[in-house]
């Protein structure tokens, strides 16, 4: 899929590289680009719940194949170019596949498969070379649910720590300013 608009094609929303790179979850509320596509392209590349999208290009080999998970069918949203669309087979849970492809082991395998000198890419057939553990389907679901809960908890803690750090930095600056301008009474120091 490209970003071009053709009068003989249907209007669609295009899920692009940056939509995947900056979002672990692809949902309807993302600001997708407007474009057009043929009926065949919409059928083949339309986003369905359970799909996993990966970036295929990067400036460094360790930043390639960044995954994002499509939580629900997104009618009218189509996978753009510079992305790979993985549609899991029946015994593979897409949500689990997303987490497995996010793991250090998968990231290292993708990095080793990347080709390039100043810009790196990964061939479509190379995506099939990455090996991930594949427990029974119910276990895959349990792992994905667990990782959702725990990473959300950790993300909330990181957000809280960042907010506290920002407040402490503001307090530090206010303290310096008050002391330097004489607005602060310093115990044991005459004014």
C-alpha cells in the first residue's frame, strides 16, 4: 500500500510506519492518514483484530521490526507500506505473538536478519525465520493477559515517578532562585 490517492479507488485510512512505531496498540482512535485503495488491497491488507504489524525498516538494525497489536477489526483501515502484516494462524494468539515479538530474544533475531549500511531493512521472507516459543493456545492467552496487567502497572509507576521527578526539579529551581535572590531565610546564615 502506498500513500497515493486514486480516483478509481475507495477511500480508506492508512496505518503507517509511525502509527506502529509509536504505538504498541493499533486502535480506531489513532489519527490515521486518509488515502485510497483497491477492493483487493482492502481485502488483503485491511486490519483485523489479532493482527500484528511490524516495521520493516530502520536507521539501525537493533530498532527494526517494532511490533504493534491490532485489538479489534478496523473496517476501512489498511496496512501501509514499510510495514509487515502478520495474521496469526488458528493455533496462535495474536496478542501473545505481539508480546513474543517484543521480547529481547525476538528483537535480537530481527536485528541479526536486518540488512543495510546506512538504512536497514528486513525482507518479508525473513520474518518467518524468527523463532518464538509457542505454548498451548490457552497458555498464550494467559501470558498475554498477564503481560498487559503487569506492564500497565509498571507504566503507571513510571508515570508517577516522572511526575514526582518533575515536581522535585521545579522545587529545586525555586529553592535556588529564592536563595540566590535573598528571598529565602537560610537557618544559621545572617541576611
